[in-house]
């Protein structure tokens, strides 16, 4: 059994304004650094064995703040990267009238982003990655996975047996922590989208 703290990266200047996706050079802003520090403070008392993160800057920066409290390195893993929005990366207000984006909001399971991936592909990627970690971390190891909104939603939807078409009903805020107990036969969400204040 593995105890996984899934942490969404802290806020960036693009959060809520445009799709960041795989775009490079997007860093935490001051509020995002504060988010990461709060998450780190909460997790400081936990016996964290390893810290994993998406290789994108905003997740690595969040993970580094958390890992520092435990004198641990951050392991960069691709399976924690955000949903690949393909050509939609960088788009913002224009999405309101975009037919594919509207379809994504109504029925995400039906959409594959041009030059990107489908929601099903992203869910398979994250679940396969977590299964691989579960094989490494046994005996109730506690680990941290720092990732992105869509990927955390999809991992939790899998653990909670929520259909992909409904996965957007889950709210995952910047800097939030969700705790999942994961083993080969059963997954249990202990808590979801908890933010800690100073």
C-alpha cells in the first residue's frame, strides 16, 4: 500500500487566464510560492519517503519547496505532466466560442486535442505511472506527487470510480493537497482539494 499526497502546483500568472499545458518558462508567482510553502508546512510532519513531480517549471518549483523540508531530491517524471492540450496551449478568452473547447466542457471523454492527447490517454498515463510507484513504494510508504489540475482530477476520478465524462466535477485548486491510499486491488481517496492557511 502506498499513501500518496497529490499536490497541485502553486499559482502562476497564467492560472485561470489561459491554458498553460506544456508551455515552457511558466513559473510560480508570489502567491504560488506562498501556496507551495503552505503545502510544505502541512506535509512537514509526515514521514515522506520520496517526492515526484511533473518536469514543468511550476511543478518542480512547488515540489522543491516541499522536498526541502524533508532533505529529499525531487524526481522528475513525465507521467505527472499536464493533459497535453496540443495546439490549444496558450489560448485564453477565445476559448469561450471555440466548438472543440465547448465539447470538452460538455463531454470531455469525446475530445482529443489536435497535436495533443485525449482525456482517456492522459488518465491511462497517470494511472500507469502511479501503479509503477505503488510497486516501488510498499509498506505504507508516504510519497508526494506534484502535478496539474486535469491530471490530478483524472487520478482521483479513477480512484473514486468516477466516469471520465464526470471528472470535471472534481475541484482541484492551486496549492491544494489530496490524499489517496493506493494498492493493486483498491484505491481510497482520504481527502480531496484541501488548502492550508498560515
